[in-house]
C-alpha cells in the first residue's frame, strides 16, 4: 500500500429506487456510476466509489441487495476506480458475512460502518474511556481478508469532536490495524484539525478523507485534505471538481471564487442539521435527475416541500441543472399525501 494510493475522491453513492417503489433500480445504479466515470476530471483527479454507505441506506438493504449493489458498481467501475463496500451488521457473524459477500461481489476494499445495537455502543458510547469497542469492531472486519479498510468513525456528539470518534478510540483502531488506509473525517472543525494532526504524525500514511462538504474549503487551505468520502458528489460533482482542481493547481483566488459563488450556500443548507442530511443528499440527487424519486426507505423521514424549493434554488444558483417544475410539483403532491 503505497503512500497516496487511497487519497481518492470517494463518492458515497446513494441507492436509486424504481419509480413509485422502494425496489432498487439496477439500471439507474449503473447510470449513476457512469455519470462519474464519463467525467474526465473525476478520472484525472482520482475518483473512487463507496457502495452501500449510510447515504446509500445500507441499514435498510437486505443481504442480497447489498451484494448486488456491489456487483453493479464493481462492473461499471471496472478496474479503473477503487470500489469500497459498506460493512454493517448487528452481530459479528453478520458483519463478517457482509464483508465476505462484498469481496466476493468484486469490492476492492471494505468501508467499516459504526457498530450497531444497544445504547452502550451507539447513542451513549463513552468512546474516550472504552476504545476497545471500536478497536474490536474494526478488527472484526479487518480479519476477514487482507484488503484495504476505510473507517466511518462516528460517536455521540461532543463539543470537542462533533459527531466524530475521539482521539483515544482513533488511536486504538489505527495503531492496531495496519490495513486501515483512510479515515473519514466526520468531525466539527476543531475535531477535524486534532484528528488530522494525529494522522499526519503516524509513520505510515492514513488518508484524511473529508466528509462534510462545508469543511472542504478550509481543509484544503490548511493542507488537511487527501480526498473525500461524501455523498455531496451525488449532486454537486461539477463545481466540487472545479474547486479541488483549483486548490491542486494552487490557484487560491479561483478556489475562493468557486467556493463563494457555487458551493458555500449550497453546502451551508445541506449540512445545517444532521437530522436532515441524508434526506437532503437524496433529494438533491433527484433534483439533478439522477434518481427517479427522492424518498428513502422507512423509517427515514420524507423530504418536505420547502426543502424541494430551497434545494432547487441553491442548485440552480450553483450553476447546476435541475429537473423540470412539473416533476417537482408532482413529487410535492406525493409528499403532501404522505409519500409513496
């Protein structure tokens, strides 16, 4: 694993569903991957794919759907782009099975979702004083096969780290698992700086992978941005690629202009509350015409009509095309009627 090999712009893919249902739309999944692979800048800057992430509703997909999603994305990505698969399960047996399924389906690496179950390992986890919870969890995945691993490190909200995993657990995972090659930066900015500084201090390279789009400008300005794991690519790929390109060319003025004119307001709205984050990811992706409808599987809440209008305005202000007004109005009527 050479330095920089996984310093990629990984997109956390949404899962498209068929019109009027929650059945996975295999054709739309292929089209979504093709949307990226046909973009020369996505290729030249080093794109990659995360299939079955949180944005892709991994928690609400069954075993067969998860495995089929990996097959579809791996086939479309071919050998040109790395494909990592989200690994989620309640029991260790289920976690291992999901990881094995993903590798058999063609995944190049594994993306460790947070542990699930009781409040002691989820909503009230004391990750500072119980680092073994995450260490053992990642170990369960990493022991399945000698493949690269990316980590989605969330924990109960804190002032120091936001919703990111604190330093104690981060160290326990990274220093015990050599196959961890990238760390998703699920942090407020204070926590981001602290964890990035730790990762930079290691004697091996672990990629600092930005998650929250509203941090990307500052992270690139401070040199704490090796790539991404984010669902924002699903709806804002074009200006995001321009922004990353400007920073890599050290064109600070152009990067500032793109950020303030095309991304700042859009990301400010998408990330203003985590209670609506993935709903807005899917909604914005639909508004771009990349999914047939914006609804996520229950118990996920539906989008609301105000979100449709605001995201449509912000996307257009960012210079991005959106679907026609008739389709939007039809969906708003479905929202008002209680969803599909």
